[in-house]
C-alpha cells in the first residue's frame, strides 16, 4: 500500500501507556506497525481490569471490534496480534507466543474461561490449538464457523449482531480432554504437516 492511504489505527497499551500501534488500510488489507513495538494482545489492559469470568479471543483487531459491535463487553475481548502463525511449530517452542505467557503472568491466568474465535482456516485452527495448550484445555471453549464464514467480522456482516451472539452462545463447546467423542463433536484440527526427505 501507499503511505498516503487512509488507515485505521489500533493502540496497544500497557498500564495505560502506548507500547505499540498497528495500522490497517481502509481500502485494502495492508498492515504496518510501530518498529520495535511490544507484542501483546490488543485490549489486554481493559480485560485485566474487567471481571475476567469469560474472555473472548479473536485472531485480529477487526474481529475483536465485530464482537464489541455484536454486544459483547469491551473488557472481555482480546485480539491476538499479528495473525495466526503460518507454520506449525507448536506453542512450546514458538517464540511468537512469548507475549501470551507474559499476559498470563500479568493476570490473564485468572480468567475463568476462554472462548477461542480464531479464523476458519488452517492457520486459525493451528493458532487455536496452540492457545489451548497455553491457556489450559479445561478453560477453553471453541466453535467452528460454517463453510463460507471465515471469522467473526464476516459473520457480523452476513448475519447481524443478534445471530452472531446466538451462534457463539449455542455453538461453543468445551475443548475435548478425556473420554469418547464422535468426530462431529471434535473441533476441526489444522491440516496435518508431514515431514520427510524431499522427493
């Protein structure tokens, strides 16, 4: 994109002080952020100051705004910065998840429940799986968007706020921990990555 394009800015605050910003162009899907800015969840300060009984986690800021527009309290919504990881490195060894561990240490671990609303694609499912391992499976709820709906923002545009709320309330499920499940009861996994010698 061009430096002269209109953009929406998202401020990243820590204890009320700006530690990063991210901009998304209005006309396209071009992103930029402050060089050397701190990586952290967008809206983390508000959530840490909220009730933290249920925390909704989206893959991006526009999806977080779509949740707020759908009627969810703004002190219960987090956006994962930078989008989902492209490769399946895994939460335990992926450096890009250090800000999640920092947020948990800052008080996010006290949250009663996390509802993970990542994108309906392989990177989104990979991110969801990694967040489950970081937040703890027993605290996580998830749902799969139907075919043709990529994320919360698209659901809001196509369905409207009331139907988004009904879908999230009725469609969320506990993350399977132990027991027998039908395949239809399990969250859609990310694509399996196979490693081996080149052919």
